[in-house]
C-alpha cells in the first residue's frame, strides 16, 4: 500500500471542488497513507472538515516560470512520494509527471477523452445526447489505476476534521432559503441578466421565502440593484470568506447555479442544486456531486452542446439555449422539489 501519495489539481475553483469526494474517500479508506494535494492556496480552503491525513503543497505565482517549476519539482521530490495521481492533465502537470516517471515512480493521469468530446460536439444526435463519465468518477478511475480502490465513494463530507466548516453567521428563520449564483465565466454559460432578474422577482414574491445572491466582488453592482427589489433578497457577494459561503450554502434549501464553481461548492456541502445549462450540457461530465439529472435545466436544442467548458460567444449569435428557458420555469422548479 502506498504510504505517500501526491495528487495534482492546480485549478480552477469548481474543478478542484469536484476532486474532493475522491480525495476524501481515499483518505478515509486508507487512513495510514499520507495524501498531499498540489493546488493553489486559495483553493485549499475548499477542503473543509478534511481528514487529518490530507496536507498540501501550494502552487504559487513564483512557480509559473520554468525556473520556479523546477524549484517546485525539487520540493515535491523531497517528500518521497510512492505514486502520483494527476487530476489535471495540463502541460505543467505533465512536466511534474515526467520528473517522477524518470525516477521510477508510478504516475496515472485523468483522461479528458477527447474522442468522446468530439462526438458530443460534432457527432450524431444520439452521440450528442450520450453522457460521458462524470469527472468525479474519472478521478476515482485514476486512483484505481494506482491500485487504490475507493468505490463506493463517500456520499457526504465527514462531520469533523481539519479546517472545520464554520457556523453559519445568518440565523435560520424557518423560511425557505434559496441561493442564486447567476454568473459564470463565459457569456454562453450565463442565463441572461434581464431574465434572471425576473426569476429573482418571482421568488421574492413567494411567501416565507428568502433569496441570497452569490457572486464575486465584480458582480456586486448588479446584485445590489437586484437586492433592492425586495426586503427578502440579500446580496452576500464580497461579504464572506469561502468557508463562510460554504456554511451558508449548507443551510439553503436550493441553490440555483449556472454550470460554474458555485454548483460544485453547494453540492459539496450536500445542498440541492438547480443547475442551468446553455452552451454546455450535463452530458459533458460536470454535474455536481450527488445531484439529480432532473434538476438540470436545459432546452435540448440540436446545437447543444457547442462547447465543453464554455466560450466567449454563441456561435449562432442567438443564445437560444438560454433564452428559451422561461424565468417561470426556473422559479417553479426551485420551489418544487
């Protein structure tokens, strides 16, 4: 049994969140093994209630240069890892992988399955509606190749451990709590703002309902404008640390999210996620942990999906995949579990 295991996933926020079920399953099934995760310092804060045999090496700005990467490789080799699980599969991780392979250390890498991606984007109608294996399961496959069987995976985070989930700072008031994370990195993964405003207005009119708006500091002007529509709308963007956001998400009845990091953060703490899909669909492998496909809202038009991870514009210029989803449909789905 490997004593020291290195797992590589440098970015991004949602992708790192998706690795946690597999990493925690590994740590809990093999408590005598030491598991080191190579990631960025900010992303390590996602690892709430983590088992005590998980630690980190941080990929920092100084490691972006080739000289800095060599320094990181020397640091990693000083830890005498028995095997390496590359959950990222990018150029920087390839270089790290190669350095270990040259020393005889076993390395396994997550497969991006580019042929499957091509079929999803350019194949027949049947191909485009055939789901690929979720990435959460692909991470388990990597560990299996290393001789580390973690199936079945855990279905919830442990109750205690390092970096404990803090107590929610907002007192529960007996109302239905609905969170909304209305933005994504790419336009064609984001429900149109004027329509999302309608969704929020509809939910705010529901009795015994409170709406929380999540986002980045850049989103605050828009979210503050929406907050002003009703007293039961609260913008929490820019007011909480990531651990505090997770604790609030845990208290929600439903989180409405795009195909973005927030769906994976909410799923991580066991909250139901109503996910909205545009240029991407759940067939691409990015559904949140333990989430129901019945809670994936999409229009099922022939041009979906047109991208795997998002792009800057709609190829047809209509964004019909998003515009065809009615605000009433989203609001109704959110309040009817």
